[in-house]
C-alpha cells in the first residue's frame, strides 16, 4: 500500500497521535476556561452589616476566615453606616449599597451577614425595599429581631426602634417574618448579655441555631459560628 493510500484512510500512527494530541489539548483548554466561570457563577458576594455603635472592623476576623476558605477580596464587603439614625434610613442606604456591589461584581444576588441591630435594617430592606429579589441568603447573629430591653437605656432613634413593641418592630414582624425566596438563618445564645430575652433573635421560618454560651460580641469572632455561617451561605 502506498503512502498516499495511508493518508487517504487517515490511519497512520502519526495521524492517530496528532488526533489524540489535539483532543487532549482541547479538553485541557476547555477545563481551564470553564471551571472558574462555573465557580464564580455559584458563589454570591457577601455584604457584612454591623450593629449599633459599631463599625465594619467588627468583621475583620470573619472576613479573614472567608478569605482563608477561598473567597477573594472582591467578593467580601464590610459596610459602614451611621448606626444612630433610623433603621429605615439605613435600609435605604443598604439598598443602594447592594446595588453598587451587584453592579461591581455582575452578581444577580448577594448574601447578607449581620450582627445585632444590623439584622433589623437589613430585614427592612429585604421585606419592604425589594431586597427579596437581590438577596439569596440572610444571616442574623445575635439580632434583636423582636426587641431587647437593653435598648431602654440608649436614646438614639435606632435605640427606640429596638425596643420591644416599637412601631418599627411591629411593622417589621407583622405577617411573614421571613418573606420571599430568601434563605434566613439566625444564631442566638442565652449567654448573649445584650439581647433580652435571648430568644428575640429567633424568627419564624428561619433556620435558627443555638450557638452555645457566647457573649454578644463573640458571635463575629467565634470559629464555630464563622464556619457555620460559611456553610449556610454556600449550601443555599
């Protein structure tokens, strides 16, 4: 058989090696470019919202935990706001901030992780300002979701709103406490020391987790809670 006949049949050892090499190269390139896109599409950016008389620095340890677990700086947003103003005003500012994060990242939705009073303004955003469309997972760590008696001893607008029976809380908790397709999670403790009663954090329709004996400020630094929060936002 002539060399030309071998080429016509495409059956030479050289042609088979070239075909195999091209196929393996295509497979490798496909994996190289497809895998990061799939991973990015699966994970939402996370917005961290602090509580009353606090700042974004309260999240330093948890943000570091998220980074150690593979999150990039561009996926983590610890937000600062004036915690003495009305939670309704803060909710409007949070709505604008979430839109900025979504525009910057191209994400359709974000996950929101809150501490203490941050759970109230963020819930107002979710319930009344269209947040159910833009929030995938929502977390409240030691949140005064049904009020706390400790707010009787501070006198900013936001403190009045944190008092049990306030008009703000009555409106926020009326009807469905966990509306929309958002996945809600709360963490609470009898050792909190700031949220009275401790069960104030618990929401109907949420995944409510007793965190053990943790003080109020420990929720943002405790390794177990941090891992549970990462699992919660990753799994839902």
